[in-house]
């Protein structure tokens, strides 16, 4: 990568950090940029996961109060998220570069669609939680769907939060705020487990990962300051538009 490439990657990570703090979907900015500056698709995905994974710790700590009283659930979903993340990582590293590149536009389209339906999913979960007597499946089964969602997270990652939140809303009976806190813990365990696994893969482009990590941390801090000034739904639709555009470009290429 040239100096120009590192600058572009750093700016993309800064934008992704801010976007993740405000609306989510930062991977739809950083992953295409990594491939645009010349990284192979699998190396770009691995590097992206490693670089952005620390940001999930901040999000989890920010909602630590919402995790109080959910210790039993955490013992179910956190290991499931970690195991799923590692399985997704194994699947990624055993996918050929050519096959993964052919899957990329469809993965980005899927992630864009998940981001687009985030608000309707949240609204549906809020209505469901408000219904007295709405039945939920036994909580012990929550580990299975969370684990399946985490496999996707370890493989690609974008849109994972929407999938996990929907799964938790269907399986558990609780307020949206507490479920959102649980979702953050799952996303953290999934991404950290996949990132640790990728450390030993030989696929991480470390200079790019370090530049991105710094950019994402700065972007996250800026995003936190902008909260309340920027409408998250507007930003989310901008990211969705970027994702759809990028997927079309990939398909045409």
C-alpha cells in the first residue's frame, strides 16, 4: 500500500468509527476501501475485523448498566457468540479468494438490507415487548440462534447487530433497552473471538489495521460528540446507499 492508500484507509476508518457510534454499518465503508487500495478480499475482511473489533468493547461498556441482572443470559449468549465467531472465521479462511470475491457483492447487499430494516426491527421488538403475555421460547434455546448469527458475524460481520437483536427479541422476553445491551455483548464476543483467531492466520495487514484502529477510535469519539446533532436514520440511509452502490460496482466488475 502507498502512503495515499494508508491515508484513504485511515479516513475510511475514521468515518466508520463515527458511523458506528451514530447508526452502525461502518464496515460498509472500510471493507470496500481496503479492496479499493489493493488488498485481496479475504485479507481485507480479516484486517477489517481485527482493526474495528476494539470499538465493540466501548459499545458494550457504554451499556453495562443494561446488563445488570442478565448474568445467566450472558453465560448462554457470550460463549455462543465467541464459538460462532471462530466458526465463521474458519469458514472464511477456507473459502477461496475467487469464491469469496464472487460472494462479496451479495454479502454487502445483505448487510445493506439489514441496516435498512434496523428501525422497523426495533419498532417491532418494542411493540412485542409492550404486549402483556407475549410468549417467548425457553431462554436456554437462545444460544443456538445466537450462535448461528455469530457464524455470519465471523464470516463477514456487517449487519450482525440487526440479526442478533431480532434473534434476542424473538427468543427472550424483556425490554428493548436490556436486549440491546445483550446484543452489544454478543457482538463484542463474536468480533473479538474472530479477531483473535485471525491474529494467527497470516492474513492481517498490520500497518493498515493499526492505521484503521486509530482512525476508528478517533471517529468513535467524534461520533459520540455528534450524537444528538445528526439524525441516525439519515446517516443510516446514506450508508445503505453507499453499500448498494458498492455492491453494484462489484457486480459490474
